[in-house]
């Protein structure tokens, strides 16, 4: 559980990940307790790929915006997932554009997405990678990071059967 104050999962070794204008996808289930801004109107961050002291790519609710946003407060969704219920979120990028899905359905498309460069230094789930005072308040589960853009059918399949892509029938 993330209390929105100081809980997060930090990943300091980026390993084989490289998101420098390359295709990628992020998938996670969230159960937000609140979207209310933190003191000072700050962000509630779901996931952050930090790039040398600046956000390379992130998914958050910034201040009082009524949508999820990314780097430079770029809009990435229509509305916010509801509080006190589970929502499946997937974000896919082909290296240029991005798509956000809620519960297997396309929610928002964006062109000319602001991307992380190859100097990504840290990842964080449930908070900002650099400033851990921008936390998500709620539950996060089933976080997957893919090095390719998932198709709409794959996103829908992962929503309906979360582990279906990981085993052969």
C-alpha cells in the first residue's frame, strides 16, 4: 500500500531498459484512495523514469488537473481513474506517439510525446524518483514495463486475463 507520503518502489539500476524515443509500454493496476493534490498542490505520481534530475517519462496527476499527465505536464488521459476501485492502466508508445488505455479501452492518444532519453538514472513506482514527496495514495499491482508498443488487442487481453500473455495454451 502506498500512503501518498513516503512509500515507493525504487529501481536504481536501469539494466537493459532504454526508452530514448524507442517503443515501450507500461501496464499497471491501481486502486486510488484519493487524487487530491498534496500540500502545495503537488503531483501524485504513479510511475517515474528519472533522467538526470528531470522526469524522462512519468505518469501522474499534477496539481488540480483532471487528467493524468507526463513530462512537461503533457496530457495523457481524459479524466482520472475513479477512486476506491481497481482500474487497469496501460500506456503504449511507438517511439513518436502515445496511447493511454483504461480497463482495456483507448482513453487518450497524444502526438509528439515527450520521451525519456538514454540517460535515465532511476525508476520509481508509487512516487517521484527524485523527490519522494509526490506520492500516490492507494494500491498498485501488476506493474509491467515492455520494450515494445503493445497493440490494442494485447492491452485488452491483459485487462481481461492479466497473465494470458505469459503462458502458452
